[in-house]
C-alpha cells in the first residue's frame, strides 16, 4: 500500500513537472526532486499514521473518526490545525478522559498520526514533520 502510492505520487509529480518545465532550465530539476521528496514523505507519514491512529486513538474517537468516548474528529474544525492536534496528543486532556501520549509515542509517530488525522478529516494537504513535534515537545510537554 505504502510503496505503490509513493511511486505513483513520485511519477505523477515527475510527469507534471517535466511537462510544465522547459528542458533547457536545468536548475529547476533540483526543485523537482525536492518537490517529489516532500510528496513522498507526506504520503509515507500519512500511511504510517493510519494503523497508529487505529491502535492508539480509534478506540475512543472511532475507526472512521465518528467519535465514541472521545469527540468525533470527522468534520471537526479542531483537526484543521496541525499544531492543536500535536499539542492535544502530547498533553492529552486527562480530566476529560484523554491520556497524554508524550511518553508513549515518538516524534515520528505523532507526526504520522497528525498527518493522517489532519489530511483525512481536516482537508490539510501539508504533512506534519517530526521536527514540528520535536519543537512543540520542548514548549508543550518537556523533553522525552
Ligand atoms: C481514552 C480515550 C481517548 C484516547 C485513547 C484518545 N483520545 Fe482524544 N480525546 C478524548 C476525549 C475524552 C477528548 C475530549 C477532551 C475534552 O473534553 O477537552 C479528546 C479530545 C481530542 C481532540 C480534540 C477534539 C475537540 O473537539 O476538542 C483531538 C484532536 C484528539 N482527542 C485526538 C486524539 C488522537 C490523535 C489520539 C491518539 C493519539 C487520541 N485523541 C486518543 C479521548 C481519547
């Protein structure tokens, strides 16, 4: 699942860019490679996030984000803001029944879950990177 999607995206990106860019402009190729790398990583993070979400979050928020013990995430404006989702995962909301995951999940796992959740239910196209989680960990929940 992960590999074919990645290849598909890379191929689509390469085709779109080679069609749009005249061949003589060699320096643009570096941008094309960066673009493809970013698209590949976004796709990889999103597909890594799906099973992690199912395992860590789906029990309370529903496999399809429909809600349960926790609020629904599908159609919830909260999941349009990656920073808010990262913070919620790190710190939780213990008094309302959501545990903190700062000591349970690493930066990449939280980035993957956030990418999956914001892309699936928040129509967010940009991936959440492990660097973003690392930065917020420093401010929101101390080091790991
Ligand atoms: C044990 C149940 C439980 C688990 C597991 C859990 N949550 Fe929650 N979650 C809650 C509850 C309850 C709330 C509501 C907290 C509140 O009232 O502020 C919540 C709130 C949220 C919110 C804010 C929604 C809103 O409208 O305020 C987000 C986003 C969220 N959770 C994402 C996640 C993600 C992602 C995971 C997995 C890493 C996760 N949750 C795991 C119970 C859970």
